[in-house]
């Protein structure tokens, strides 16, 4: 390889390794795993987190921003943004409060990051997301997907996981009895359940989303739960 070619390759590698990421929702099940993956990834030189409370974590690459998602401050310059915000109607207390997180906060972060130069977006949605659905949860997720897809990102990766399998107690989140029952049924029935509807490890969702954003395929890619299965073993 000629010297000039070597310099070009070195400069390209340095540019890739110089990327800056932002994670919104790093206190949640998937967000925690996304943040851990980015901090360990040499592809990123800096990682910013957005949240309502401080993370019990320090790292040379990490800068934490405690924010009100309804009134976001100007964000730093960003290349890749990962949005893992989400709640339930039961926890939120009302449909309006749920939509404030799963639609309004997600779209606000996506727009604010785009304004600061982000070109690649990764979002956690859900199986069944459909703006025309009669089910409020699915309709809200579908509305969110449509909104972020219209912002102007060069590459958008939308993860649509089924029921999440992860340790909620470790995050001081309420343990959901119905969810425990459903997860156990999913494990027992295993291969009898279509891949898209089996419970899925949060590590697989996080790994699949990070892989998709780094790949940066143009346009909007929706990654169904079946395709996310096993992603953590493909890193």
C-alpha cells in the first residue's frame, strides 16, 4: 500500500473512532445495556447521557446531563443518538403522562440531537407499534416512529422488541407479577412461540440496536424482535 493510501486509511479510521454518542434513558433496562456497550466500544470517544437523575456510574468517556425532557437545554455536538425512553400507563399514572414519555420526550430528544449534528438515530419502540392501532399503547409507539422518521436523519434504526427479560429489581423498578408469569410461559413453550413474540433479553435488544446504528444503513430500518434475538452473541 502506498504512503498516501496508508494516510487516507488512517484518517478514515480516526474519524470513525472519533464519534460521539448520546443515550437518553440510561436508567432503564435497555438503556443501561446500551450505555455499557458504548462505553466499552472504541468506535466512540465520548458518550453523553440524558436523564432525570444521576447514574451511579463514572467513566472517562461519560458526561451526564440531568434534564427535564419537557424543556431540554441545548445539547452538545453529537454523531449518533440512542433513545431508550419508555414507561407504562400504570407507572405513569395516565395515558397523557405515558404519552409525555413515550412520544413527546422521545421526539424532543431526537429533534434536539439532530439540531446538534446527529446523523444516525437508534430508538427502542415495541412489537405491534402502529399509528392506526385501536390500542393506545401501540398507537403511541406508532406515532412516535412516524414522528422521528420525518426529522431528517440519514439513518434510523427502530428496535421493536417483544416482552423484555431483565432484572427490574436491580433498577428499583416495580416487579410486574403478570410479566413474570408471561416470561415463564415464554421460557416453557420456547420454540413453539414465533420468534417475534418470544420474550427477549435486554442485552440482545441493546446489542442489536447498537449494531444497527453503527452499520448506519440509509433510511428507516425496523428491527423486529425475532431479528434481535441472539444479537449479544454476534458482537
